[in-house]
């Protein structure tokens, strides 16, 4: 029997298939985001990322850093979850955050690339065929997170910005880089 957060290492597999129950989207806590996640979501929705602030995206400020997260409504229900004929549906599925793509696998640490937790709270664990974590998505997530926090660190400690200002500046930069491609 797996623990709630059993560990899966590279080359190991877990029996899992997503049954689209939506449980992972109603159980909070809020999904943490990279600046790149935010830019992908805003691009997908065809709005400026600043239009997502407050209504869809919040920042949790602690010490010198601000962490962007998806907003929940009610008791831990993701703001992008809707029900269509009783079936859960992600309104930004094609642009959903990397943490959502990875689930039910959860990084044990962003820098530890050889293992992930598997969340047995997921209804699809133990069903279907064998699956392994999305290791390449995990690496992408780690790189985006590292970039965001290194840039925030520099803006806070070298340029004297407040944590929230620094986070917003980094998101502006990443979104404008993406537009330039
Ligand atoms: S809890 Fe598991 S099975 Fe249900 S939607 Fe989420 S990933 Fe899929
Ligand atoms: S963004 Fe989509 S997949 Fe992620 S928690 Fe919200 S509804 Fe679920």
C-alpha cells in the first residue's frame, strides 16, 4: 500500500490513469505557478497577464519573495474548474500550469531531478497501466522556477524592489520575451 506521498525514482513506474474526476482541482491548496505559466495562461486566454491578477492569480508574500499561485474559490476549488454536464473541466487545459501537468507526481524538491512524490490522494492511482512521471516537464518546471527566483532575488537585493514589485517585473519580462519570439 502506497503512503500518501510515496517516492518514485527515475525508471520506476506507478499504476495510474487519469479518470478525469477533478478531485485534484477541488482540494487546494492553491497551485503554485512560474512566471512562464502565467504568460502561457494569459496568452491562451488572449488577455494581458495583469488582467488575471486578483481574480485568477494571487501572490503569497513571505520574507523577500513573492510566490504566484492560482486562486481558489470556495474551499479549495480552482478558479479555472468548471462543470460541464456534471463533468469537471479545466478552462485552461491546453495552457494549464506545469504543476497540474505533472500531477499526481509532485516534486520532492525543485533541484532533485531523480525522484518525485506520488500523491495517492489521486483517484487514478492503482488504476490502468503503468505510468512514470513527466521527467522532462519536471526539468522545465525546475528551470522556470530557478529563473524566476534568481531574477526576483536580484531585483530585491541588488535593485531594492519590494518582493511583489520584483515578481511583477519578472512576469512582465517573461511575457514580453515570449511576445518577441
Ligand atoms: S485526482 Fe487523479 S484521476 Fe482525478 S482528475 Fe486528478 S489526476 Fe486525474
Ligand atoms: S488549472 Fe486546470 S488542471 Fe490545474 S487545478 Fe485548475 S482546473 Fe485543475
